[in-house]
C-alpha cells in the first residue's frame, strides 16, 4: 500500500505571504515549493517533481488513490471588490474534473480566514503525480497578497 503526506506548517498569524510563486491572478497556477514532505508517515510516494504541493507515486505499481487537500487562507490586505479563491486538483498537469472548490471574500469579510478543501479518487500509475493548485480572481480591484495559515495533502492507495 502506498501513502504520502505533505504539508505547510500551521502558523496562527498566517506567517507567510503567498507571492506569485503560490497564487497568481487567474489562470490556474501552481503553488510554491515551501511545503514539507513527511517521509516518516509516507511509503511508496515522494514529493512531486513539478511543484512543491504535490505527491508522486513511486511504489512501482499503479492503483486507485484517495487524495484529500485542505488549506486555510485569507487575503492580507483590503480590496475594494470581491475576491474568489479556488482550489483544484491536477494529475500530471491535467485538471481532475469534479475536484474544484472555491470561496468568495467580500470587502467586509476580507480579514477572516477561509478553509478550502477537496478530495477525489484517482488512478495513479507508477511515477504519476497529483498536485493542488490555487487561483485568485478579483473583480476590478487591487489584488492583495494572500496569507497561508496551513495546508496539507494526503494520498493513499485504496
């Protein structure tokens, strides 16, 4: 059985600002490389090669994997318009249908963190990679930095 876990350490103050390496203004972009792969609870998987928030099947065989991703985020500054944050899963760079989740900030709710989470079942051959990517969309306004409080990805063979 293969299983893997990578995460961004919890920071109650949203310690790291997510820059253009993490989230860009539409279209979908990959997150940066400051995520930690936990080899002590992983077997047959490694951190992905294409980006930091991904897992790669290195078990030597294929199988169906349950993949779960969660992240707590918020804009770090005020915007004069609505902001939409999206999270979507990708297999080898191709979007996985049905894995999209999103949350909207209004100018009044901008300082409250939101949780984004998604999960899916996906077949991964040996060397296939599953990744999580984020989008930010702003309606005619200033694009604030995004703060990350925590994030994690777990995948296991079912």
